[in-house]
């Protein structure tokens, strides 16, 4: 995974550039499991925060750079679609309300983390399944 490689490179020098690349490379594709992809990010932050070969200030700034990069690269599509009036918005597959936020926090987000299945499933047992999806 390119984001893990960039994280390891950033540990050597505390480079903001490598942290930004780690955030850019980690962003989930639009069709991926949104929140499930972010489960490794706290681990990345802890590793960089405690292990980077640089000052505490540069580590904190590096973490902010990576966070900003992840938010911008994975949030631009959501922001654009949310700004479109609901009546003019394209169909958002898997969403029950036509909102990408419903998709992220429903079926493709919390639903995948807690093992729910089917469009609009938002939690454990919502569709009778307790197995975690790994696809």
C-alpha cells in the first residue's frame, strides 16, 4: 500500500511532503467502503506521532498536513454532491435518501464496519447479518 510506504518514508525525516503523500495515497476511491478505509489512520497517526525522527512540533504539523490531505482528497466529491439541490442530484447508489452522507454513514460506512448488509443498513443486525464485509 502506497500510504504505508509514504508513512515509513516520513518517519525517517518527519517530512511534510511524505505525510501529505501518505494522506493522498490513502484516500478511499469513491466506490470503496468509506469509513472502513479509515480504520488504519489512528494507527498511522500514533506511529508517526511517537516514532518520527523530528521534533514534536514538526510531528504535530505533519499529522495536521496528513489529516488535511485526507479530508480534501476524500471529501471533495461529497461536498460537491451535497451542494446540488436534492431534486437535481444524481442517483446515489446504495443510499436510501439520495445523499452521499447517508451512503458514507449508512451502508458503505457504519454498515460495513458493524456487518449490516443491504442498502441503507446502518448497524448490527439491520438486515439480519452479523458478519463483517471484507470486499
